[in-house]
C-alpha cells in the first residue's frame, strides 16, 4: 500500500473539518455519464441544460371555454354563433370567423383570429350558439409561446441535484438524456471482535453492529453511492485485506472503531505506520479521529461508539459530501433552550435535541434529548437536530439562544 501523510495537528472542529474537506474536494472532478432523464432523479447535473424549444410551444388555451375575438364580447351579455370545437392536440385549425366562437379545451391551440378565451363558467349555450355573460379583454386565458421559457434560455444549471421538478422541466422540453457526474463512491469498514450482525443470537460481551448500517444509510441519504460495507475483527491482517479491497473500489473509505488509546486499536495500528494521523479533536462526542490517504484514497476513521460515529459523520463529512452531490447544506436554526446545559470546558459539544414547533409550524425552541453519552443510540433516534454548544461555554441556562443543525 502507498500512503501519504496527512496533517491533523489542528484539533478544533472547524479546522479538522477543513482538513477533511481539502481531502475530499478533488472528488468534484469526477467522470461523467449520460443517462435517460427518467433515470436521472437524484443525480448531479454535469453541464448546463438550455431549453431546445419554447414553452409553451404554441398559443393555447389556459381554460376549458370558448375562443373569441375580444372586441366582440366587450359589451355583455352577447350571443355568438358556435363555429366548431378545438381539442387538445388538434392541428391545422381553421381560422375563427369574425363574430363567432369556437369551443376550446385546456391546452388546445387557439384558432387563428381569436385573441382571448371565455371560461365555460361565464357562458350559456344551446349547442348552436353561446351567450357570453361578462366581457373579456384580449389575452385573457391565452398562453403565448415562450412565456414559460424561451428556446436557448438556461433551464437547469450544472451542479443541480435533479429533483422531480427538474425531471418534469427536462421532459417538457423534450430532453431525452442528460450528462451527470458519477456519484462519489464510498466503502465502509466497521471493526471490533464484539460486533455481530442483526439476527444473530448475542453471546456474553457481544453487541449488534449498527455502525455499518448507520454509515451506509447516512452516505446514501447524502448523495453517495455505497459500494461495500464490511466488518473486520481486531485482527490486523483481516482489516488490511478489507482496506486494500475498499481502496480499489471506492473514492473514500470510512472506518469505525479502533482509533483510541486502548490495547486493540486495529485501525490505528494498521494505518499509523502508513502515515495516518490519529489524535483527539476538541469535540464531544467523537474526540478520537484519524485521517489517512492510502493508495490515493482518503480514509476517514471515526470512533466506534455508535453516537460518536454518527455525530462524526454529521459534523465532519456530511457538509462536503452534500456539496459534492449538489445538495443543499443542512438546515440550521437559532433557537432558545428549553433545558439547562452543562458542557465540558474546552470541548465543542453536540447534544441531541428535539425541535418544539409553534402552532403555525415554525421552529420555536429546542429540548435536550437523552444524555451526552456516546452510547445512547436510542436518543439519537428520538432527536431531529444536534445542539451546537461552543467550546467556551460550560453552562447554558434555559432560554439561551443556541444554534442547532438538522439531522
């Protein structure tokens, strides 16, 4: 394995996150592929798409009603002879005779000579003529070509993560395929002799492996393609084999566990001789962290406690991964505390919290959920935000305004 030494001597949350972003930012220069528009949902557009045609393509009716010349219905009520019916999709429509009306469906072409549409609610008809009950002016309920978008105008900019609304617009102008970036590929390796998969009967000293599933879910939710999820015991040879396979298939590797100061820290034992930098970041939970570049692939090593793993992902990896995927940043709010908080001196603490909503569904306050322990995974499930407590604050009373980050 080839490795590159990565400096993580700066230990504040912001500085450590910056070091991760510097490692992952080059992944923005990913390969492209062309995919059919229906298959492009959630993918990041690689090039600007300009409308190839006008929308609407032709003058059409915005209502079910009657196409008329506005000058003939200025004074109402007025009765006009019915000269025909125009359905959606009709082509080669005959002109509207002066002083007559033609029935039109929503989306149907406006017949030549007509300049407004009278909605069906405003007319009475006997099948041969229509009586218009209120006057109309030119242009009412007529959709003109290009009033939505003009041919050549920018429709969807490069870098957009394609949502259903973008897919609809692309389909409406007849775009069949779009160039998209290949998603960032990630591999996950969890470690620890004590971890077993769900569905296995627990023996004394064993716990279920939630970190692999949690990291894979978090990566997928943030626009990353997970190519493998593996588990290693505390055997260095097994971890090394899994790491070699992971760096061959992924753009970035995430590990959990084995990064602290115990006797069986397999991740640190294998990666530190390869140039990996391991140490404490001034954060709780998630203090022990590691960064390595192996065979040109960044390896982010998180601590093994479940909440530490998840919070580490949220604060260190999620921002840059969302940026690379063209997704909007996680939402944050400034909210008053409903509970007092005590925090360790010199550490930026991220507590699990639950937003309390006002009657009009605006964020009103935040309550602390569960305790600060890095093993309290159920509390993570009950939370919808992380409460960001600055390193300089050791005691925050009820009502203090704090920043919270959406999970």
